[in-house]
C-alpha cells in the first residue's frame, strides 16, 4: 500500500491513506470524456471520507478538464434524461419529486442555486414551487441568458458569493446540486454558504453516492466520493443540523436537507473510518471484477460471431469502453438524441437498431442492472442483456 506523507482529509483534516487495491485504472471526466488516469483514491483514518489525492497531477488534470468543459455534449446540450420503469423524464424533475417529499418549504421564498449551469435545477424547482424567487450562481457568466430565461428567475451572479448575498440575500434556501463532489474544500464551502442563509433556512445538496455506484470513483474531477454518512458529516462539520438524508431521491445518488445549527450546539462525534475503508476497497475490487467479466464475455460472444455492446454512453459506459478497448463493437443508448452519433470512436445505436443476438453489457450497480435487464428483455427480446458481477 502506497502512502504519501501529508495526505490530509478534506473533511476533517485527519490523516488520509491510499486505499488498496490501487489498480491502475483509466478515468473519465464528469462531462464524459476519456482520461488516461483515475487518480489515487484515499480514505480518511479518522472520519472515513473517501477522496482523491489532491496532488499536483490532480490539480493539473482538473484544470485541463474545466478549461474544456462541455455539458451534455452527446445530447446537443439538452439535460440528461432518466429512463426507468416509470418512463423517461429529465433528471432534475425526477430529483425534485424525490426531494420535495422530504422538505417542508413555505409557498414563497428565495432560492440561490450555486453552480447552476444552465438553470436546469432552478427550472424544475420553480415548477414545483412557483411562488419562489430564483437566483443562480456560476463560476462564469456564459449561460446567464439561459438562467435568466427560467420562469421565476430574478438574478444571476458569478464571482464572489458574498456579492450575491449582499445584493439579493440572505436566502431562504441554497442548493448545491452535483457540485460539492467537485469542491477541494467541501466543509469550508458549506460554511461560507451558511452565511448566505436566513436563520432556519434550508441547505439542499445532491451528490453521486459511490456506495451505490462504484463507477463514481472513476470520475477524475470528482475529488470527494461521498456516501450518506460522510455527506451528513460534511454538513455537520460546516455547522448544519441534518433535516433529511435522501438515499432514494435518485438512483445512485444521495442528498440532504439541512439547516444552520443554532449557536452553541455541540460538534458531531467522530465518524466510522472502517465503513469508508471497506466501501472503497470493495468498490475498487468490484470495478476490477466488472472489467474482467466484461472482457471474458466479449471474447465468448465474438467467438460465436455475435456483437458486444455497452449499454449507455454516460460515465460508466464511457469508462468501460476505455478499459475494454478493442473488445466493444458499439454503444446502445435509449436517448434518441444520441442515435447515429459516434462516441469514443464507436457508433451509438438505438436498442431496435442493434443486430439480433447482440450482447448488451449493463455497466450499472447489480440491483439496478437487474431491473434494467428485465425491462430490456421485455421491450427488445432480440438483445441479450449481460449483468455485471455481484457486489459482496
Ligand atoms: Zn476525515
């Protein structure tokens, strides 16, 4: 096991150590481009937070990724669509459905969405809460017009958050939707946001849950890999009390609602380092076994003259395509906007366009893969869904 003197946990400041096994995996960026390396995975010996090693290599990688960032490029800029047994719907609409069951927000108020991108979360929130004033914040002003076109949008800020607060704050709610995992100092950021909230205001956070979805570890620019306990701990360390932890608001993700802890409340007790260690180790091991199983299956199919396809062109499919280079014939995707395009040099087909007998490898956590396989078998009986290995 490799250790580097001076690796410090980004949540609690405790000593962080490299997780074994440290297979030399490739990586993928959060805007779905291949990357030559995943980066070292560390786990904190004090609180169990799993994180990337934020060394010079990682900082150079992150800068290169953000300098060339394109959201949703395979869908021509349209927001990602979630497909499941309930049908297809935009990701943020599905998220609001899950989150709103846990919140008790008044009929009117003000929301600041930090890292708002093109305003997808603001738009979905505004549809659920039409009496609210909506504000967006992003690191650059490129998408200001899109955000301001969202019904209910009252302001867009970039640059210092304190300027947003001075002009339009404090806010009844502040949201960080798929943002905290990109922040090298998550606790410091959450602490700063506390000052933007009214007393009793609501913090809303959503992040990938690597305990549900090990593929999150492969995302190079995700420097924090949260699961429910470490997400809650980050908020507690930043001075919040947890209102709700959402393990089921969205498949493969975890969210929380929290409010500023009234002054004088005791600091939270230590986390459980063993939980993070075990989760990180089994997740990396499962990724290794998944790649090995997919290679073996591809060889067997090719020996029968049958194509081997990856299902989905998002993070997992794109990462697997790199790890399985030379073994994959095409992608199959349910998103009609992607059909007929190529991704990583491979064609993207709709399920109906794939040749009979195509083996369709489902790069998803096992339980989710099983439910997708059932759905695909009914809808497209000419395809053979292939499940990943079980998780321990
Ligand atoms: Zn820690």
